[in-house]
């Protein structure tokens, strides 16, 4: 994998598979829901879903990559969940944004 921000789609797919990003996404999101109340998360109920098969990605300065998934509640997009990883696959940051 290149150390610059010029990763190809193939390298993104390889990174995602090598570091099991889909599973990390699911595990992290579940943990967030389990550890917080609806009020903490600014949602009406915890019947929300994320789509991990088609994650959006963004290359960040400092050799990091962010993956983002829309949050769906009852067919409506209510926000997104984002994880930021180092190029070595270590989790740097997570964020939940509710519209």
C-alpha cells in the first residue's frame, strides 16, 4: 500500500479486506448503540441500521483513511457513522452525526 494519498480503488478494496473494516464497522456501531441511550445519541429509538457493503471513503492528510456509512431509520436517512483508520488499520476516531 502506498504511503501517500493516491490510493487506487483496488488498494482501498485490499485495505478494507485486509483490516476487516466491515466487521470493525459493525462491531463499533453496535458498541456505540449498547453504551449510549437514545437521548445521548439524539435518536428516537435504537431501531437504526448502517450499510457496510458500500462504504464511502475519504483519504485524509496524515496517512489516514475515513470510511462512512449512512444511518437509516424506517427508510429515512437520519445521519451517518464514520470511522477513521491509520494506513496500518488502527482505529483513530469515530463519529456519529444525526441530521
